[in-house]
C-alpha cells in the first residue's frame, strides 16, 4: 500500500468509529429510558441534549480546527468518546446523564468537522473525489452498531458494559490510525476565528442545498416507520421496511458517489439527487402500497446519499474561509434542516395528513435542483 492508501484506510477507520459510537449510543436508548423510568416527554427532552450539544459545538469546532489543526481535534474527540460514552451508560442519575449527553453531542460534532477537514486535504492529494466513501463508512457503521447493540441486548449486557466494549475498540482504532493522520496546521487558507461572520455566496448556496438535503434525511430517519404503518398500512412485522430501504440505499449510494462525481461532476449529481428525492417521495405519496413505497424510499435514499458529501467537499474549497471554518458554517446551516424537518412533518400531519407532509418534503428535492441550476457563477467564486 502507498502512504496515501494507508492514510485513506486510517481515516476511513475513524469515520467508521464515529458512526459506530453514535449508533451504539442510539441502540440502547430504550434501555436507558427503562433504567430511569422516563416518560416519552422526558426521553424527548433527554434526546434533545445531543443536538443541542452539537449545535453549541459548531462555532468552536471550526475555530479549533483552524487554530490547532484537524489532527489534534480528531485525537481529542476520540479520547472524548472513550470517556463519555461509558459515562452515559454508568450515569447514576438523570441530572448527570443530561449534561453528559450534551457533551457527547459536542464531541460528535468536533469529530465531524475535524474528520471532514482532514478528508478534504486527502482528497486534494488524491486529485479526485473520495469524500463520499468516508460518509459511506459512517453509514455502514450505523448498521454495525445497531447489530452489536442487538447482540448486547440479547445477551442482557448492561449499557455501561456495552459502551466499555465500544471504548476498547476506540482505543485500538486510535492507536492504529493516529500515525497516519497528518498535521494540517499550515494547510488551509482563508480566515479563521469563531464562526460568527456571514457566509459568502458560495457557502450560503451550498448551505441551502445541504439544509434541504438534511431536512429530507431527518424526516426519513424519524417518520419512515410511521409512514409505512399509518399510510402504507403494512403488516406490523414489516413496519421498518421503509427505514431499512432508505438507510440501505443511502449507505450503498455513498460508496458509488465518488465514482459518479469523477465522471459527471458535482453539480450534475446534485441535480440528479434532488430529482431522486422528489420523485421517490411523490411516488410513495401517490402509490402508498408496500412495493411501490419501498422503491420510492430507495430512490430517496440514493438521492440523499450524495448531498452532504458534495456540500462539504464544495464548502471546504472556499477562498474566503479555512476548510474547518467553512465546514462549520455549512454544518450550522444544514443542521437546522435536520432539526426542524421532523417536527414540521408532525405539525403539518396534525393539520392535514402525513401524505401532505411528505409531499411538502418532496419539494425540498425540487429546491435542491433549483439551487444547483441557477446563477452557477457562485460555485466558481
């Protein structure tokens, strides 16, 4: 293996690790709810701690990556996973659990920004698109983490000891990978500092595309099962089919995204992706029968797959800001899409119907097509 290939393997293992840690936490949420006897509302408040922590960390993440380099932030975040994941499992009270979950959310976003900054530097050295494959590994880790979680539940392993097992994996991966994660302190041009400035035209456009993509992704994460149960009216044992088809398509789509980008370019693929999101949701709304709806959700998964990797890759090449700061800006904008999408679906469904909600989310796909088709000069500024 060449040194570039070794660095790609090391960085890929860290993306996988980040996805594994997130999925491991999520797989034991029902057990944590049971441990503390939380109501649905109380659990919802606890779960809000993760995105709140992520949002709080966004401005600082870009600054830290710019100031200290992505390597240092990656290693610090890895140590954070090592410490705070077991703390979630062993927390003796909700009063301790809530701030621990918030800090865990902060760590996750620090890792996200620093890993993507490092990946953009490696992508430049390769001279071709490779970022999406890293995001594919993150998605693949979600399936792996869910599988390990299911096994731990079957074996009656308490969440704290489950998380300790994951921490052992964190230590092994960090020790093996750290030698191939390079320092990039002198690598990024552009401005640094806390992300309190207005994004330029490029980052606003890319952020808007990522916002719409993440809004569709968040809705699919949270509402796929409900849609298949209430609208498609599939039998109880197959309620998760929509979610699994969406997730499977998104994960596999990310492994072929780079190849497609290298052949047709980023903007054409964004337009195709927006079209897939729109057509997949419209098909699912017009023909809410199991086979057709499943195909529709597959199309949405393939459509969502490329949006965030392309947005990050484009943002990281901003001429006005350093990669870490540019990524933090776009992440901030897109993150709101992920947060507000699911509750908006619920409010609209309450006023009208789930079909109406999903139709409006389908318009996000058309928005992506529009933003990537007009005033294209902004992408070369």
